[in-house]
């Protein structure tokens, strides 16, 4: 249910909307450029002049290739919340804590509209922010927090409001998708491609949030909260891509798969929700397998809409700034929705443990090329009730080979126990790699 359009008293009869931007990085400067480039058409859309009046960033002297001289400058972004000449605050600082959180909370308490691209803040503190938004009648918008130019929040919260969503997720991190694509195409190591991604600006100098799966987890939590119910973030299962090698990508391709970092959430018939982030083997003919480089993809299945996938640019100045601009337009036009799209509040619940979930798996082992090794491995798998669909041997070096195993569907706990036992075998070197095979894509 959509709430009635609402403006605070200071904007309802005004012909202008006064904006403040905290954070003048790529996205913040991109928003200013779009507001200037589209000024006339935006006024036609909203009936208001959208005017940036104040900004805040850490370094006032930095050359941002954009004229900021007409804006009031705040060294402390939180002070924007108490500026009575500001109608709407754009939080583009980032981070779940610190000045970003302080600014958003202070702005909501002051009754100001807030627009943010901060997925960590929404995923970790959405419950508290939703309450502040409701208590102080201050709208909070966050379209730009998920998947850049793909209108993921609008699709799930508005476009699919009349559907019953069964599955939601996709490829939600362009950095990881670029790394996996480039490793497969070039055969380079993870470390080499990560360095290249950093040099091209596709990966942060400190990349752990991306490559360890947390960025994807933040976005998945937001989608699951809208599609199903609020989830306790720390109950999600999160795994990144550090363990994936170029050899794995080559082996997978020979088997008819591609490797993608997926974030997926599903609601089961008993009402429980699985939600996880991990590398997966995806059939090469599936739509998600065709999404490469820095592109993102949102995939879902509804009772009435069926399975659908949409892809697009998931990050960068243009895609993210345009998503922020869409939220500005929504606010200017009076669009008001509850944070997760539900009038009735729900308590947070834990995601279902993945231990009991069944899937087929890809297992990669480095083993001695000696008689009896295959029998030992088969015995471990048999003892855990794991049925093998396919097993292949790949040359590695003198006296050692890679073995790749594709299993039939089995409980996650069984494959985890089997991996621990396989590691104890003298003929197995290093930890086995276990990757889920995700067929519903």
C-alpha cells in the first residue's frame, strides 16, 4: 500500500527544493553534474527547481573538476541536519558508522528527507532508521544502494508488490564479476587481476568488502528485507572469491559452467528464508552466465511473474548518480513509501542455516597421482552419502593432479563434513574447494 503523497510544510507550497550533498566523490560530483545538465527537464518533471545549496566533504582544497563556489561549505557533515534552509540531505559518504550514520540519523530527527546510496547503512541499521523516518515523518530513500542503474528497489518494492516473490538475488558486485570474467578470459591469477582492477578503478585500494562478499551481502539483505521480511544481517552466510583460481574457471567451462559470485534469498514453504552469498557454478546457457565484467544482474522468480533477469551497470558515476536523481524526483513529486514497503512492521528474523539446504556441488582436489587415491576419495564421499555425477582428472605437475567432482544434490552439511575428511587424507594436498552449483538462474 502506498502512503498518501506528502511534503513537509516548508516544501509543499515552494517552487524549489533545496538539497545538501555530503560526500563529493565520484557519485556526489556526478549528482551535481546531472542536476545541472537536466535542470530544465527536472523542473518539468517535478514542478520545482532542484537546487544544491550546501555541500560537505573531507578535503575542501581537492580539485574535483566541478565548480563548488556557489554552495555553502560544511566541514562537519552532521551540521547539515540543523540547517533550516535545507529540505533534503543526500548522504553519499558511505560506511555503516561514523559521520554517515550520524548525519542520516540527525537529518531524520530534524524532519528532513534523506537520500542515500549507502547499502551498508541500510542493511545494518534499517530497522532503527525506519523507526526514525516514521516517528519524525521524514522520508528515507535508498534506490542507489543496490545495483546502480538497475532500479532494483523499485522493481521489488513497487513493481512486484502484487506478486509473491519466491527467489530474489543475482550478481550484485561489479568488482567480483570483473575479476572472475578477466581470470577466465586471460588465465591470470586472482592476485594479478585484482591489481589490474585496482589500477582501472574497478576495485578499492582496500578491496575486502567487495572480494569477501560483504558488499553483495549488504545488497542482498536489502532485497530480502523488501521481498520477504527483515533479516538479521549476521545470520546470512557470506563467502567471497579469494579461493577461486583460474584453473577452476577453466575446469568449470569444460563442464559447461561459469563461476559467478551470487547473492540469493529464497522463501521456503514453512516461511523460513535462506539467504547466502557465495561463488557458484552457473550453467553457461543461463542468463546470469552471460553477465560479464562490471555488469550487475537482478534475478527473481514470482508466483505470477515467473523467472526474470535484468542486467545493467551496477556502479560508477553515471549509473549510481542517476539512481540518486531518481530518488530526488520521487521526493519532489511527493512519493512516500515505508522503508521496506510494508505498513505493518515486522520483527527481524534469522536466515535459515545453509547446513540443511541441498544442492549439487563442484569439488576440486589436488591429489597424488598414485594408485588407490580414487578409491580413498570415493570411500569418503560414500560414507557421507554423497553420490557422484561426474569426476575428471586434470594434469598439474609431476606426480600430482587435480581432480574435479560434480555431485548429485546433497545437504550442505554432508559436503562440508566430507571436505574435512578429505583434507585428512595423506594423498590430498591443501583444502578441497567446494562450490555450489546454482541451477535456478
